[in-house]
């Protein structure tokens, strides 16, 4: 949500960025497991993140592009119904995104 392209895209779609930021922050704080005090470890990639990245790669390849953009990740989030981001965006009325240039 701190990316200018994403901010513009969400604004163009009529999305209240502050609202989805706060919803996401509350969700992460409530649902992210925390290590016991004094335990330090590296974060692990979740299966949901892995599948969203796989959707992005497939979308990028299907479009014949050599590299992915932030918009490709956005499309992947919308496609992956198992993400909180998808839930929040759908709740705000975003069903799909089509990039036109």
C-alpha cells in the first residue's frame, strides 16, 4: 500500500486506502503467530504467499512478458481467494482488474 502505482490504482478504483490499511494491520496483528520472548528466527514464506507468487508468474508468462510488475501481483492477489488482501478488496467492491494501455 506504500507503492505509488498501487496507491494510484486503488484510488482510481475508488478504494479507501486508509481503511484497507487499518483492516490489514488489525488482521496481521491478530492472526500472525509471535515467537516467545527472547526467541529470534527468520520469517517463513506461507503457502498462500507461494501460491500468489505462482499465480503472478503464470499471469506474467501468459501475457508474454519477461518480468512481473506490481500490477501482475495485484492481479494474482485478486485471483487467490485464500488471501486476506483478496477478501478486503472484494469487500470494497473490487472483483477483477484489467490493465489497459
